[in-house]
C-alpha cells in the first residue's frame, strides 16, 4: 500500500468525532473520492498496521462491530466516549452513532 493511500485513510479516520463512529466502507468511499481507489478491506489493513495514531476504535464493520482482535477494548473506548451502542452493548448503534465524513483537504 502506498504512503498517499495510508495518509489519506488516517486523515479521514482522524476526523471522526468523539462519541461517534463510522464504517470501513464509509472511510473507503471518502478515500475513493480523493484517490479513486481502495475499499473497506484496504482501510482495515491500514488501520491494522498504522492506525495507532488515530481513533481506530471509531471505525467498525457494516454491522457496527469493531475488529475482533480488539473488540472488547474498542467497545470500552466507544462506551467511555458516549458512543451509542445497541442494548446488548456488543456493537455500535450506527443509526444513531454514524459520523458524517468529509473529504480531507489536500
């Protein structure tokens, strides 16, 4: 993955507000508007490798679930921030938590 793609993904994820969440697909859509390439799996790969500097826990799959390898930690961070979770508290309530993403300025 090239550095421009990685930086763009990290820029987009860095804009997700406290108490909100987005999906890998939403991030991929915004990145695609800027660079014309990539998808949800590529976004996940970037976050797995280089996401420590951004709020990676605010990015979930289309069902509202965080990555399985860090699910409990991500859910705890989301709950601490006041992000809406479903009653079972095992995933984000995307109907109420989904953030509007913007194309990053370049």
